[in-house]
C-alpha cells in the first residue's frame, strides 16, 4: 500500500475516516436571509458598532493573510446559498476582497436539519461574537412559537428552565428599554429587574441615569439598579408574582375565549379560585397606588 499522508488518501483505505460537507464556493454566492440572524435585534446598525467593526476587521486581516478562518455554515434552498452562521465572516470576506485580496473561493460547511437545528447553530457556535441575552431570547421565542415548551428549550441548550423563562420575560419589556440593552447602556438583567420593579417607568429611570453618568462617550458605562434614583416607587416582588400568575392564567387560555355572534366581544369563564386571585391582585394594586400617592414629593 502506498504511503498515506492525507485524509483524502486515508479515506480510501479506512472506513474510520469519512468526507465532510465542506465545499469551496465563490464569495458572491453567499446570501444573508433577512430576519434569520437574531444579532442586532431591536436596533439598527448592529454591524456598525465599534466592537463588531473591530471583530470584522480582525477577520478581514486573517482572510488577507491566509490565516485559518472557520468555514461559513450554509444551507442551499432553491439554488440559493443561505448563510446560517458566519454573518461577520461574510462581511469580513467582502471587506478583504474590496481591499485587494484575490479570494476567488471560500470554504463553507453545508449543514443539515430543519429550521430549529439551523437556528440552534447560532447559539452553540463558538466562532463569532457571543449573542446578547436579548438575542438569545429571540431564538427561544421562535421555538415557543413552534410549540416548544421552556423546559424543552432548556434541555436543548443545556440551560435551566428558569433561565429560559427569564430571557423570554425580557421580550415583554418596552422597545426603548430593549434598545438601551442592545446599545449596552444597561445590562439585560438589570433592565429586567428595573422593569419588574418599576414597570414602564424603568425606561425614563435608565435614561436619566445614563445622562447623569455621562454616557455620550464611545464606550458607554452600563447602568445598574444602584445608579437609578431610589425615590421612584417600587412594585413589591409579591405583587409582581401575583400579576404574572394572573396574566398567565388569562393568556394561557386565549383559545377558550368564546366570541359573541357578531364577533365584537369575547367571554371567558373563570373558576372561583381564578376569580378570587384576580380580585386579590386588584386590591394589592389599589393599596400600592394609594401608598405611593401618600408619599410626600422631595
């Protein structure tokens, strides 16, 4: 037998080696499918952010020098090569070519599986910038809409069910607050804590704290709950829990709403326990509102 000095030749002589789904294609064939990539959710200009630009710059320099860059993951649909992981690499590749790099073909990895498997790749890949909690939440939410439960999502990605639910709760925050998170003015978890304590007022509180901290700089300092004025009324944790439970009772039973003959009204039958729970929540909120009104302004 001739000397075996490559995987290609070893593959011909051993069933323990197999070919992969690596191919080389022209860079111009790569297509980014709109709406697939959760990166930059809720804000515009994600790829123009300084840290992302630096990442793309480093990748472009690697392409120009011939340094190894992990292959871009793709799927092929009706003759179109759609990127599934490697959006920054695609931009770096185009940047390197625009600066004179004579790159005629680039290595890509064709992946298999359904949309769930393809979006999972974005969360599990270690080749690019880490997803923010909000961006992870977008991926989790897609699975919720596909009928997955938080427990199933947690098992898929090796996380806790609490973690999944916490991130999904972030999607209920006001758009302004989510944009502040994506601009790194406040951490996702601090924003969620503030929102759960203060509701919609959290937006203005973070905005005021940002101005006090002088966050007009290129590298903004993240706001924490400690930076926010403490004189704003807080919603007690037990009230937040009661609100979440009561709202879930209703939203989880949307299919049980019965429309009227003209479709202009809907009726939902509640059990006695559910009715009492809502009454108790109303009383807690009324007491909280009265308590806040009694506090003298400073």
